[in-house]
C-alpha cells in the first residue's frame, strides 16, 4: 500500500480499525455472556481489508 494515502481511503481504513476491536467487557456482562465475540474481528495477515 502507498505511503501517501488519499483522505477517503484513510477514513475507510480508520473505520476498519475501529471495527476490529473486541467486544467490551460491559457488553458481555449485560448480555449474560450471550455476546462474547466480535463477528467482524479480522486478523491483519489472514483476511483482506478490501478498502480499495
């Protein structure tokens, strides 16, 4: 990927960065462990980001 990124691409990459976070502990407590994992969790080597 280029070192100098356009602003729209940077915004899309930031969104993917935020989506890649785990589920907060308070959500696990509130749902009584029904929600434990983030289905959108992505490993940087295995899965493509797909932002263009």
